[in-house]
C-alpha cells in the first residue's frame, strides 16, 4: 500500500453510512434512513473499507454486523460525527445572521465616550454579537489591524497604510479646559494665551500632533509642564487646579459637576475620527452593523 494512502481524509458521509449499517444491521435500512439507494450505501461502506484497508462489515445470517475492526472504528466514527454536527450547529447563528464577533481597536477617549453607545445599539440589533475592544496607541492599533488580529480600528485621523480603507465618520472640537472659575478670554483663548498657561497635555498620537501644530509659534517648541497617557487623568488634574489643557470634546460631554471650565479655542481646533479596515476584510453582518452604528453616532 502506498505510504501516502493514509494521508487521504476520511469522508463523513462514508462514516455516517457505516455507522447506520452497524446500528441498523441492514444496508437497506441504512439507505432508507439516509434517503439513498441501497447500492449507494454499499458503495460508501466499500469506499471506507478500501480507504482503511480493512473489512468493516460482515454478514451474519441476514444481518450486517461490524467486524472487530468495525467495532473499534465505531467509537471514533461516532465521535467524529458528533463533532461534525456540533461544528455545523455552532455555525448556524452566523449563517442566519444572529451571531458573530467584532474585534475593535480604539484610543482611550473613543473607547470610553463613543464606543459604548454605538456598541449598545449594535447589540440591541444583534443580541448574539460578541464585541471586544482593545485600547491602545493608534500606531499599535493599526499594526494589530494590519496583522488581522483586529477587525476594525477607531482612531484619530490621519491614518496611513496602503492596505487600509479609511472612512471618516465623526468630527469633534478640541476645547480649552481650565479649573472651575478660571476666566476665559472673550472669543476663546488663542495660542499665545495658552502657551502662557501651565499645560497638561496628552502624550503622543495624532491629537497631540494637532494640538502642537495649533500652539506652535516661530522658533518655539511646546514644552508642557506634564504629559500623560490618560485623558481622564488630565481632567482630574485640571479639576484640582494643577494646570490647563486642550482635550477632545467627547471627553468633556459629562460636565464633571462644574469642576472644570471649557471654551472653544480661537481659532477653533477640531479632529476627525475614522473607521479603518483592511481592504481585503470580509464584511460580516456584525461588522456591517457596527460600522452603521458608528456612522450614526451624533454624540
């Protein structure tokens, strides 16, 4: 026998025919159960015997019974058929569109103030949808997206990558944030005014780059008093009077019980959030639903 013979896969329909014959004691009864002809069932069992190189069924009187080899195979055949049925059953919710999984990568602000509401709407439409959110730096999130360990990224734009489809979906204002009671200039603080404050800024990312560009002055490098990786931490520090900041409007939607004062900058500064996907990404129903909910987000 050729050494590659046993590399050939077992066929589930042959295993099912064999199990039915063994259980029912008849090729004819097995054929009736499967809705096939008796010769078709005989061919399936014969093909399995040829595949394995052993006799699996023998006739004892008028009954078809498993041989010793057949009895050993029955244990494995039943398990394989059960696993096959379980796998098919597990796929049914996906086929029917009632279930699925979406892996989202996002920065801290969007994950706290935007995604929960969009996810709630998506889950209401698809109760079986499994959604996981990974929070991180935009560059790390995009690397994970490129590696296909995420399905979609929600990041501050711009985002680059030749394998990406990028769709802006939300624009928000970046606001000056000061301790409660602070006086804001009429028309909003300009860059020169903000440069004279004790600044607490978010470290890194497109949002920080936009802030630095807005604050920039000829031959001046922006040197904030402190930098943090958490916008929520910056809000807390501003609230206790340690400095001023420039933060995304999403992070300031909840008033913080009057512990901070906010104002539009002069001129206004905005950032855009975008959905980023691989160009070759298969858009499952769950992913389409999540994207629809993000597009509909109005704050």
